[in-house]
């Protein structure tokens, strides 16, 4: 039960962040470690800033 | 072939689906057939849910298996080349939440409220059948098409499948549509805030709140969205509470009391600043607040409808199906299908469905839930908006949504006019409603938002009673709508600016650099000027603006939906699955017919922009003044505005015709070739990818 609640909460947080254009940080770090070990891993703050800028450059993004 | 073998349904499943069908049919029967006595909204809600569930289970699955032939063993873009940023295999519920938050906006809340003038039945039927056979089909098919094409955008897919020229034409249409969307949404805010110090104060308060949140997120607690949103929400609620004192204070109230023109100018100035400033300062924090508030409020509305179970006071069908209604002009066909765009079928979704969402899905088998299911959720929001409007006293509804040119500016005159239409209401009822919600007047607050806010405030007041709470809920609902409309306006202006800079770059290369201040300011000014022109025109319009601009928006949005469905039709033929061509083909054809006939009526005939322009021009030639123009210059402006609107309608009609021509040509060619000619990425098995499922 406790485990279920924890995973439900983490999914809710992930959804909320994704709705604001911020993908999962842990996934990104894992991706960097697995595929690009030569690249530096950004801090969450730096990652967040980069994504914040990127969100408002695309086309559309939200509906009427 | 990699299709799933179909498993025969178990007896228990069969019994379940037959009973859902029976319950749904019974509820729909009650909604459609009971006349003379008012019915409870729960019948309507239950009927809709049954239709959605059955549509999802049967029609959605039919499209998935037979038309699109989605394959759970095939690698999605997120699995083919995950990058941790844009292409990320994500849990399907997370993708669903993200997709729904991106497609749900003000559209499904406004259209159904306006359409309630014809009674609740026409709107309900169009939302239910429109979403199952057109809207959800469009979202789902475009999502699936993009999934098979590395998550490419609608414009890119149109260029690939139909050709370069039709792709460019469609993207030009999207830019024009966006300007109309921004103008009409901003106008909804103007209508809601006109001479409402309380509302204006709370909306203005969101600016310092957002700045504070932006600074907090940048330096104090970087990236802590949840924390900062909770702080922001608390400050917003405090602003609503304090707004009552602003409205009641003789010193403060005049500072926040504006007419429509002044508000239009303020919004134009604000939109310019918000999209020029760095995004972290104003735009992003507002976006977070509005996203969470939107989801929270939609949930609250659903809860309120279930708990309060209101009776629908509006008739099932009113006399205004004959086209003489005060809220918008025109007959049921085609104008009902233009007025309710978002909620039944919305072209804008095809941009979202070919944007972020296809890059997040981990498996093709999840596309139906996100694409088809997400749109059904939006239709449910539209049904709730319709319920909130139809549960108001019809007299109050018409007083709020009719232009002053028809009902006058006093409660007595409005009550008398509306009672003559057959919706008996006393001046007292109108002034009492205004007093309940803490406003000086409810008359001519068109645009859907205030009506929905009154409806919501009543429902919430029923479940959480308390003295003066109704005024709080009303301003809460207004704030929530204004907040996410303004976020759309800011973000849309920015996107429009980038599009304009790209076009300007073709003429003078340096203008293309998004970091260049000259290019930035110039393109933003052009973008704000484009939507600002229509906003200002709406603010001074004799019929109140919404009446004029909403059909233009509906035609443009349905035009885009028609284009998206044409793309889906072309692809089905190119895949040599011609026997299913009707699945996207019939809704595409229907939308072409609706947009063309609405376009024609707005170009020629008694309710056209041309006729309105000619009427004012004729009066001007005789030296007469027609309300609300007060001098010759204003008369001239109304004439010009009507001709501009007519020209724009003509442009949309030409666009639809051109795209239909290109579509038919491509279909005819593909039909004759006896092998598939589509641009899908080749099959790659899921287990051959480097990505890991969530």
C-alpha cells in the first residue's frame, strides 16, 4: 500500500511537471550516464532553466 | 503482419457492455424525449458517459485495429531515439494527463455556453456525436500518423503527404487562425472584466504574483514548481478575497473600473510586454499557475455537478433554432457546428497531437487511450459547461449573453425584452443575480466566461453554502478563466512572433535571429497588432464583439480540423486501405460543408459581414448615425471592420477549397497506384531499440 501510494505520488508529480514542459530529471540523468558518459550532468536547477526556455520556443503547445 | 489476434468477448463482458448500452440509451431517451417538464442534469451526464465509454471501446478500437492497424510490437519514436528531453518513453497515465492539459483550454467552456441559446439538446447531440465520429477520430489519427513518422508536426506531414504548396497554405491558415483565437479569447476576458473592479483587480494581481513566483523559481528555490504554485495559489485566493474590499471602496474601485476599449488597450500592452520579457519572469510562472488551476477547477466543476445535481432550466430546444437568436446569428445548420468547435471537434488539437505527445508514448497500443480518450475527456468538459449554462434561469442566461443593442442597458428594459421572447424574467431577478455575485450588472456579459462563472458559482454555492460565498466563487471562476486565457495569449503571441520572424527572415535575414532585439520587438509588435486589431474591433462592435468574432474563430478552427482529417483520409488511401476511407473522410467532408456554408452565409445574405457593412455605409451616405457609432469616424470604422471580416471569411473559404482540391487530387492519384505510397518510417521491432519502457 505504502509503495503504491509512493509510486502514485511520483507519477502525479511527473505529470504535473510534464504539463509545465519539464520532463523527468532522473530519466535524463540516466540517459546521459548510459549513452553520453563524456557529457557533464547538469544540476536540476540548470536542467529546469534550459527546459523552461525551450518550452516557449516551439509551435503551439497549448490549445484555445 | 503484426496484428493482435482478436479475443472473443467473455459472457460477463458482453453482459456489461449490453447493460452500459441500455443505460446509455435510456438516459439519452430521457434527455431527448421528455418535453414540458424540466429534467435533471444527471440524465445528461450519464447519457454522455455511456456514449463516451461505448465510443471508446468499440469505435476507437475499430479505428485502432482496422484503420490504423497499430502494432504494440512496433517501436515508437520515443523508443527509437530517446534523448531524455523531448523523446522520452513515459508512463501512459502521465502522457494522458499531459495531453489533456495541453488540449483543454477555454474553447470547450465558451462554445457550449453560447450554443445553449438553441436549448441544451442540439449542443449535447453535436458534442456527443461530433466527438465520437469526428473530434476524437481526428486527434487519434493525427497522433498515430505522427507516431509512425518520428513525431513529425502537422505541417511537416502535410508537406510530405500532400505536397509542398498545400503544406505552406495550411501553415499560413494556422497563423491566421492563431491571431483570431488570441483576439477572441482576449475579448472573452474584456467582456468579463468590463466595469468589474473586483474582477479586474484579481486579474491584475496575478501579474505581481507571477513576478514574485518567477523570482522565487529562478533564485530562491530553482525548479520547485509545486512549492511555488501552492504559494501562488494562496496569494491568488487572498487577492480574490481582498477584491471585495477594492470593489466596495470609493477610493480604490475607480482605479480598477474600465470600459471595454480601455481594457482592450491594456491587454494589448500587456501581451506585448509579456512576450518580450524573459519567459522565466512572467510567462512561465503564470503558465504553471493556470495549468494547475485549470485541472483543479475542471475537477471541482465535475464534483459540483455530481453533488448539486442541478435541474436544467433551459428548454431542450428553444425557438432560436430558426436563426434569430441574440447570442449568435444564423440557423442551427451550419452555425451550431461552427459555434461548438472545441469539445466536439477542434482543429487546433491536430497541432498538439503532432507535437509533444507522439514523442512521449512508449507503445503504439497506448495511442487510443491518449488520443481518442483525451478528446472524450474534453467533450465531457464541454458537456459540463453546457450543464452549467442550461441550469441557469433562461432569463438570466439571455440577459447575460445578448448585446446591449437588443436588450438595452437597464434591468427593466432587458427583463421586458427577454420576457417578450418567451423567457419570463423580472427586473428584480436580474438585479438580485448581480448582487449575489458582487457585480453592479449582469447585462450583456457575452463570451461564455461570465455565464459559466455564474453557473459554477450557483453549483458550488449549493454544496458549500455561506453568506457572500457566491460572489467569491463567481470571481474565482472568472479569475480561473482569465488566467488561462491570458497565458494562451502570452504564449501564443510568442509563438506568433517566432513564426513572423521566420517569415521576415526570408526577406531580411538578420531579422530571423530570435536573440536580436530589433527582430524581437518588430515581430512582437506585428503579432500584437494583428490580434489587437481584431480585439479592439470586438470591443467597439455594435453587437458586442463575440457575436461577430466567434463565428470567424469557429470557421477557422473547423477549417483546420477539416485539413487534418483530409490528411488522415489521404494517408488511409495511400496505405491502400480504401475500404475504410469513410472513417476520416465523412467527418472531413462534413466539416468542409459546414465551413463553406457558414462562410457563404457570412459573405452574402442577411447575416453576412458584407450586409452589415453595406447597412452602415448606406446610412453614412445619407448622413445618418447608427448605434453604437456616435460620429462619422466611428461609422467609417464599423464599415471597414465588417469589410475586413468579410475578406477574412473569403480567405478561409478559398483556403478550404484549395486544400480540398489538393486532397482530392492526391487521393485520386494514390487510388490508381496499386501499392502503398505513404511516408511511414520502416517497421522496427520494439525489442531492437535501446530505449527502456517506463
